[in-house]
C-alpha cells in the first residue's frame, strides 16, 4: 500500500493502514485492525526536508526514511504475543 501525504512524501506499508494528517504535515498512522480496537499510532512530523519519528508503537518493527521522500513501515509479524516464558505470579499458600 502506497499513500501520498503532505510535502511530497510517500508512505509504504505492507499492511493496511489508516493515516490521519494535520495541516502542517504531522501524521498519525494506525495499523488497520479491528480485533483490539485502535492500537497506539506511529507519529511522524513531516516537513519539506525531514521526517521525524515522534512515537513508534510496539506494533512497528522498523521505519525507513529514504532520501527520495519515502517512508517504509515494516510491521511486526506477531503484534500481540500473549504467551509468557516465565511465571510472574507464584502462589505462596
């Protein structure tokens, strides 16, 4: 999925996303998933010359910012790993 955003930037995402944009170029990018409601967004502050990652949620594996005004988002393959490897509660009775 490729989406054009402000200042001539393009956002590439392998998964479906929802992008909200302010007039000055700030972006909030949400992974489009309905199972758990809205997860925390990826926040990016855009200008004509820069892309600053303001907040990166745990759902994002990495963000690449390219000189050709491209932002490539790679999402975690298993965003909600709910299994525990060690017990965190022990009954003392």
